[in-house]
C-alpha cells in the first residue's frame, strides 16, 4: 500500500529520526502510511483515506509525547474529544466547539476560522484513525481553503516501576487542500502553524494526564464537573463520571498496598463496544 522508496544499494543506513522532534520527511510519511490498518477497513474508507495519504499537500509527524494517564480514560477522551473541549470551556480557556453528530462523527470549529466534520474511521487501544473534511476561512488566507485530512494517533502503554501506567503517543497528520492553495499551505502556512500544532498536541496530552490525576485524588470533584458538561451527551457524561470513580477506587487500592504517591490534585473540582464506521467487523 505505501509507496516505499528503494534502498537497494545505499552505501549507509538511513539516519534514524528522533521521535522527540517533529518531522515532515518522506521516511516518516511512509512509516505513518504503513501504520494505517487498511486491511481492517471497508473499500469506501480505504479509498478516501488513500486519496489523501498518497498525495498530501502537507504531512507532519508531531513530537512523541509521554503522559502518566489511566489507559481507559485516555482511550475514552480520544474517542470523545467533546468532553475535553467542554472542560476547557468551563475553565474559560477555549472558543472551540465540538458537536457530536453520531457515535463516530462530530462537527468541530476551532473558533479561529477552521470548521470541519470529523469521522472516527478506525479505533482500537493502540491506533485511532480519523478522517476530516472542512475549510479554513480566516485571516491567514485571502480566500477560503477547502481540505481533507487524515489523522493517525498511535499509542503504547507501559507499566512503570511505580505501578502507574504511562502512555506514549504519536500524532501523524496528512492534509490535502485545494490545488490553488497547496503551495501557500506547504511553503507559507505550515512553517507558521506547525510548531503551534506541536505545542497544542503536547499540552492536550498533558491535560489528559492532569484529568487522570484529578480523578484519582478528587473523584467527587471530577464527577461534579462532569455534571456541568452541558455540551456533552448525558450518556457520555455518565460514562466519564463512572470512569472517574473507578480510577479513584483503583488509586485507593494502590495506596492501601503501599504503591500510592500522595500529593495534591493538579486540577480543581474537577470502551466503545460497537465498530467505528468504515472499520470491518471480524
């Protein structure tokens, strides 16, 4: 599937790229394409993803992040970004909006000119693939730019010596835009927004960790906060609150066995059984 360049008589091995820095290289792009489970998708989904990843206007692999986070909460929040955005809204730190359309699609507006419909095409604990169609109509471009985007989130989980779970996560983004805007995006906008995207990914990942620690240490506060998430479906609010209670219970058990770390919560008051659209049932 991926178009891999031949390295038959290379005099030296290709230098490995550091996962701690962003990359736009062909090597990283081809690796990202290989990570997409095309064999587990239906034909329609394979086609629309391939149309973007085979010839993107822009590709970017963001620096790998590691966070101390409950794995079930991590997956839940990846699949329900409206929860995170609504929490940020309560905190007064965002103008972004997410409106859930159905279990695997939502409309997103970043409040800065970009609006899109996003679909979870594939999801398991280690890999989430999203497809988006939308447009940018903001101050950085003279006219509206239409685009399609494929996002691949890869996550690995490791139990540390302290019996806590650490999530290592990497985000690959493929963007294909209108032909008239391709050069503008690739040569002008990407240098401007690339580092901002890296920073947003890093801060968002760390925020998931903060939510996890808050649930451990102040489950009641997180459950009260969940009840205030008015932009989230009631069933999703209830699941979030239940996860907070479970995480707290697990932390109490660890503490009783001498594995807890004490300290104060960093956030005040504060399993999708069906198959995502486009993913084949085994």
